[in-house]
């Protein structure tokens, strides 16, 4: 697990840079092609293939517990109801889907997107365990785990949790299968039907979230997988964000984009220019500072990669803000949480856009950073040493 985790964390940056370029240029190509044309359809297929590659990278990071979690106070029942129609389509008409939710369910502290991924993985596994017909139940309840509790595949700390169980009437698992169920790449499905990443991904997400996992299964008696999410002290916010409305348009702000990957740098430039921003670009921190010093105009925003050869994004940001103290700073990165945290950029004050991203995500992040820009967006002077290049 540690070896796979190191591999996933180390290559995620390069994978996500490639995926960002593939998705971004496919989207730009589609915009230039007429509706209904074969070329536009082909560009869409390229984008969807990139989405699947991004999902696989997230799975690798998830089961190795190296992804970036955006913890929020959410309600499990709201998340389940949001996904209910999609889940019914996934399992098909021959399987009955039932939701049982306790009244006054406790809010939980979790990443809503990762909760959705856990639920989808469990429901898909349950569907695959049912030959024809049958029943899948999603059960939600409050649960207090006492000290000394046992019987968990992943033992949570004593405390209060909201539990999400997926129970099916499928074929069940033998004790031998259950003993290996959460191992990466272990699968009982025939070739082509499973990668063995579903339950390991669930395990990684839940462990990173501070939760627990309990499994009951026997041959011919179906399976119950119960996930425990830590109770939140605060009131819940909406589980799913509202439909993204386009942010107020740019006012001709000037943005300095610093990115060592040429394809990604040019993609960001084209995306921002098409949105109405004035954009200068540089391949590294030293070039960016020299470029900014040669320009008589100022900048409203620095958009920089976190880790680049010669100078890190945080070091660049400090120098940049010394020259343009009213500007905002937006970081981008394709690295895992472990790599980013090691270099001090997960400070809550820092604005971070994870790769891969779409044009809409980029525009929203830029607009939001500009609208709240102040020097505290960048880490402090003691947060980060210079780095000589990629680790």
C-alpha cells in the first residue's frame, strides 16, 4: 500500500498536467466546431476519455490516502437523495432500490464528492453481486461507537457518527474473499468487469475522513457494508453546491500566469484571454519576476503552479506581493495532498485550484480570488523554502 501510495502521489502531478492539457484543448477544439459535426463529437469523446483518466488518478490517490479532501458539514440523506435517480439507472429496472433514513440524522464532516464516490462504488458492487432481481437498501442512522468496539474492518475512534450502510440480497462473500476485499487490485470479477479499486478506494476515503467501516457477509445471504462518517458539531450546509452560475465578467484585469509546462501554460492563457482578461505568461519564477519588473503596468493576479524548477510558487508569491501588494494569488497543482502539504500551500488562506480543471472552474477560481484578493492569500515568509526542482 505504501509503495503504491508513493507511486500515485509522485506521478499524479505529471498525470494531471497531461489530463489538463487533453481536456482543455479538446474543449477549445469543440468550441470551434459546428454543433452536430463529427469533429465536435470526436472532441467530446476525447474529453470524456480524459475524465476517465482523471477518475482513475483520483482512485489511486484515494486508496493510498493521498488525495486532497475538501471537508464540509453535510447531510448524508441530502447526498443520497441527490444521487437517487442516477443510482436507479445504474442498478437497472430488475433491482429494487430502497432508502431508509433515520429522522434527525446527524450532520457529518466530510467531502461531499468523496461521499458520493463511496456510495456509488458500494451500490455498483452490490449490483454486480446480484444475478437478476433482488434488492439494495441504503440505510442511514445515527451511531455512537463506544470505547473497545470491535468487528470493524476499519475501526473508528470512540464517538458519534452518522452511518451509511448499503445492504444487498446478492451472492455474499466467503470469509476468505472478505479477508482480501479491501486489498488494491483484488477482484473476484471476470476480466474486463473490475479493476479491484472499488473497495480500496472506499477504504482510503473513509480512513482519510476519520471514519469507520463494518462489513457483514456470508455466501447466499448478501452483504452489508456500513460506513461511519464523523458527526459535525456545526449545522449542515447544502450537500451539493447549487448549479454553477457564471461569475461576474472580468473588468480587463491583468493576470500573470506562471507554469513550467508549456501546453498547460498556453492553455490557461487562451482560456483567460477568451474570458476577457489581459494575460502575460512566464515559464518559471525567475522569468516571471524579471518580466514583471520590465513592465510598467501592474498586475491584479498571480496564477502560479505550486512546484516549479528553480523557485516554488510560494516564494514567487512573496516576491510578487512585495511589488504588487494589492494583487491576489491563485495556486494550481496536480500534486497529491502529501506533496502540497509538504511544501506549505494547504494554508486555509491560500487559494488553490487542483488540476485537472475546466475553463469554467478556472474562470470561477480567478474571479473569486480577484474579488477577495488581499496579501494574506499567500503563505507567510516562513512557510516555504526554495526548491531546486520537482521532487
